[in-house]
């Protein structure tokens, strides 16, 4: 699939001059970041967005690896045949009006045309694809997600746009979270989850894979590809249609047979995938894994300046199957009133230096597989300086270090420092622990 | 307790000139918003922050209802006796160094002194109290939380500061969420959960109560007060120390006996309280209840421009015990491809007007007890205009309307509009449904 995600040249069939049309958005997105040749195809225009336009694919002067198709559904099969003749390898069919609209026969015709022409299809009825690392935005998404190592393959284009919007926001919690590949599957008439799992398993730019999945067509092929990919890198699966009500909605949405949630959960977990129940949980887990990796053991140390925050973390850790052995450092490095069990409570008047002392004394890398550092803003708290202390510590500590800077207003500067340094942060202990649990399940540690 | 939350005059015993000291912060906070007399007490100063200082409580010229005490622990009992003689009704003892530091006898002496002097005590070892509606900040919290109708009683001062920080942030999701009373219980040597529950049950400024609780001293008194309060308004209980690991941390934090989480859950739910498992869940639920109230039935309509978002909402609703009956409106008001089951999928190209049509046609107030409106940013989506449409609809609809504007960057303006109009928003379907479920449990609807 290298030519899909790293094409040398891209054509947009159905490029439009009208800024309100998808055929315009796609062309604009391609011109914004893609470094190869871009050929708009439109028989009624000479030039769009300053780029010369061609009446048909066959008249495009150079070789084209990828054609993005945004013409009305009935003529898509014909365009795909023409693409094959022009040597195109991949077509991303954004056009809607196929099986999702009851036109199953047109979709079968599209697939036949593709097979005959030797072309592979993404879609139809999809948002498009993105390679954020190379700058290729072959979609009508309004923005380019930041570059990084998470791949997202989604059976819902709209969820993909929400994710892009979230991580393009400059929100401090989203800093340093980036994407390698984005794929909107649409109806997945040809290329489907198994194909992309196989590709992403070997993709060196992808460390973590997230799937939003409503249903699969070939359960065995899916399970096999998932097992192979999850054996090499974490695969997080958000399953839409886990329940009767959700499954009914799925059948009207993508026409997939949703199947029972418990069956899916069983299959996904058996294949080594991470089954998550929500949108935030999916990307909290992806952030942790992309930035810091899984815990190295089931023993976690909690360091906190707030008794309550530490207790909530301990509860969540215990419920998730982690252990909290007491540290064997010297309690006298902290004030007498500090608690030197686990959590280590450095007390409400802790400055950054006291966190440093506590981490150095108690966070023994042989004893603990992960460390959660909690900070609540109190009178003398130093959210930013403490973040620098934790970031320095995280560089040395072999397992993941998670920051929970609770609040927003006065802690945001610390959250920014942590995320920029690659320390994943979470707004509450329970969200940090949920992500850590998922990472540990993948690593078969709990 | 009216004199505690609405004192006519407040003294700060241990007021300090040193800005780094708690005795300074408390005085500054009181002067910032409290409209009655404030008397700093410090034998070594004539004036602090431009206010005349008195050498002792007995020399303060006017009557004092509330004394905030920030002197070293050993002399606190003596100050409390003096307070009683000066006619003070309530002492908020911020000073630490009592039972939490192993000085149980000093704490018993404090309680004896208070009984003998006819004074009631908040604390010791606490952050203080706040009446956000009147502007009384008798605490050393860095900021005043916005005024509203949520009361928060916390056995952890640090969690209270995190909550203040969160809701003072200007974050769009926090808009319009405000507080009536804030209480940091500290060691709760005298006034405790039952006392505050009894007061808050009758407090007209409080619509929703949130407790962060590690342990209770008198289970029967707690259960009785919780039942009485929860019979009048929602009481959300976040229990720290649900597990063995958490309970161990509790014993070093507040010295409470945490008890088993399941026992607590049982008691709290039997008394009509809402047992929550996390910090975000607690305040998501409080926001929903304070802004929009509980659902009026177990039947929920979902309207979405994203199939995937609607499916995730349907799954979460089904798992929570809600029903999603299909609407009986006229499908022809929407484009043919739209799904007019439940969820109603208005499609990715929906503008604000299409949402309006769908809500008017399908959101029958006799059929549905709540409505969830989901928006993901797509090419022609109108986050802000759609928010205005939903806000107008919510004014007419008798049950709660919840907004899920998924993303951040381009939807924030819509979230602001919704929250300002009193429509609670949530960043994901699962968080909206979790809050709705908790509200329905309180109202005994599911």
C-alpha cells in the first residue's frame, strides 16, 4: 500500500471551482501539503486554484498512483475503469450513493470494475485518507491532524473529523499527540480492516493503531490480521454497536451486521487487541502508548500532594488489577507528616523540590513498572516547576510516567510542559489508570 | 448554620503580613469579596492589608459570628475558648497538627473546648469554607469558584482546590457551572457530613450536593441525613477508599475507617444518593442536574449528524437501561438518505436548519424524557448556529437536552453557546450518557 499513502502523483476526479463542494476541499487539501504532482480533472474547467485542469484521467500528462474520486455515484465505475487504463493503482472514492443508500448493485459494479482494471478502492462513501507524516491530505477534512505515530482507521468519517478537530486544537492535553495515517473506510467495498491492519503492522511510522469498527465482513480474515498486527504493536478497538440499540443504529448507518458486543469483545481480546468502551478512553490509551509505552510490571507507585487524589488513584489501580507495594526508601527525606506508603503523599505544601526528592528516593525502577504523579493546585504548589522535575525524572525512568495535574486554570502551564516533554497527562486519576490498564492488558502484564 | 455561611462579621486569628503564609491568604480572600466586617487578629501587627489589627479576639470591637483560626495547633483550644467568650458561634480551624499528625489528644481537647464554649468547629486541618453566592471566601483557596447552585463538601481540601481551579478556568465546558457552598471538612472533629447534609437539604441556594467522602464516623447518622437530603435534591457521592489499596491510603490520610466499597455503595444507593466512581463523573453529573435536571422518563431521543457518534450513544444508553423508541414523525421532512429511527441521523451535510427541522418533527415531549444532540464538525456543519437552534429547542422541551459537540477546535464556539444557554455539554457520548444515567437513578426512572 505504499503507493496509496506515498503516491508520487495524485489526481482529483471531480475537482470543483465551487469552494462549497467536496471536490474543491479535496483539491485544496492536497495542494496544501502534498509535495508531488496534483492533477485536477474536470472537463469544464481550465484551471482550479491556480493549477491546470485536465478533461479526463487519460489526458493527465504524467503517471498517477492515486486518484481521488468525487463525481456522482453512477459514473464512478466508469472512472475507475479509466483509472486502471491510465495506470492508477489506488482510487479513494469519496462519492456517496452506493450500498449505504440502497444501491447495492452499483457498489458491486464498482468492485467488478476495480477488479477488472487492477485498481484497489478505498470507500466508497468515505472522507478520504491522510498521511500526516508526509503531508498528504487526500480527504475533505477541514484540517490536517498533527504528525505522530498513531494510525486511525475509522468506519465513521465523522468520528475521524472529530478526532482531527480535537488534536488540532492546541488544547494542552492534546500536545504532542500525532498521527501517522488516517483512513476513513466508508462502505469498505474493497479495502477493509484486514488490509489496513496488515499494512500498519509493518508500517514503521505507526506505533499504535486505533480502529473505530461497526462490523466486519469476514470475521476470520479480521481476526487473523488483528492478531498479526497486535502481536507487533497495540491495536485499540472502539466497537460501535455493542448493544441491541447500537446494532440497530449500525444497520442503518453502514449496513454492517454488528453482532453481539460480548462476542466482539471476546474475539478482539483473544487476538490481543484492546477493547475500549468510549471515544475518550480510546485516545487516552493511544496517547499513553504512543508517548510512553506500556507499564513494565503490574506494580505502580503513586506520588501525590493531595491525599484524596492519591486515594482515588489507588482505588482505580486496585480495581484494575495493579499492585501498590510500599516503597523501601528512607522516609526521613520527607517531612514527618508525609505518608511514605503507596501513595507517597508529599503533602499540600510540597514544592517542586519535594517531588524531586520523593521520586528519587522512592521510585525505584526495579520495584515499579510505572509511576503516576498527581498534583493539585494548593497555596504553594509549583505546577510548572514540578512538571519540569517530573519530565526530567521520566527521561531516566524506564517505564511510563503519567501526570495527573488536577484542575485547569493554574495547572495548564504544567500540563503543557509535561506533554511537550512526552509525559502523557490525564485530567483525573481514573482516566490515567484506565489508560494504564489498557496498556497493561496489551502487554499481558495484568 | 446560617451564621457560618452568612456571618455578619469574621475574625482571622493568626492573620499574617507574610504573603506566603496561610494567615495572609485567608485574610486577603475575605477582604476580596465579603461585605461584612473583617477583623485580623495578631498581637504583633497594627494593620495588615490596610485593615486594623487586634491583639486578641476579646479586643475586637464588634460582634463576630465566625472566627477563622490559623495559629499553631497547641494554642487552638485556648483560642476556641476565647472565641466562645467573645460570642463567636463558629470556628473554622485551618491549623493542622491534630489527629492527622497523631495528636489525637489535642483534637479531643479542641472538641471539649468547643463544647464548653458553645462553639461549633469546622476542621481542624481544613482548607476552609466558601459561600460563593455571597462572596464569602473563608479559606486559603487561591480563587473564588463561580456562583451557582452546586454545594461541594469534601474530606479532601486538595480536591476542593482542583474543583475550584477547574471551574474558574474559563474552559468552555465549565461555563455556567457554579457553586453555592464549598466546605473542606478536614478532620471533621465536630461538624461532619450529617450536619452539612441537614443544612444543605434546606438551603434554597443549593440544588445539587456533591460529597467527596473517605469515611464516616457515625454510619447511622450519615445514612439518616443522606436519606433526608437525597429525598429533596440530588446528592452525588464520590467515595475515596473503595478498595483495599484505597482504604489503606485513606487510613494514612484522614485516619477514617474506609470500609468496603460495596458496603458504601449499597448504603449510599439505598439512601437515594448517587454513587459515582470518578472525579469527572461526579461533576459531569452535577452539571447536568444543576443545569437541566433529571430525565422525565427512560425514553431518550438521539439526534446526530454522525452515524458513529449516534451508535456510541445508543450503545451507552442501552447499557445504562434507557430505551430508544423510534419517533413517529414524518420521515419526509429530512433527505431520503437520512435515518429516521433512533438515533435520527440528519447526515454529515446537515446545517443548523436541518437540526431544527429534525428536533421539531421528532422530539415529541410526550414520547421522550430527554434528548441528546450530537454534532461532529464536517464540511458544512454549523457548530455555533446549530447550538443556537438546540438552545432554543431546549427552552421549550420539558426534559433535559444534552449537547455532545465532538472535537474541540471548531466546535468550542458552539459549546460556549450551549453552556451559556444552560444546555449542558459533554465531550463524548459516553460521558453524556453516564451523567444522564446517574440523574435517572436519582429520579428512580431507570
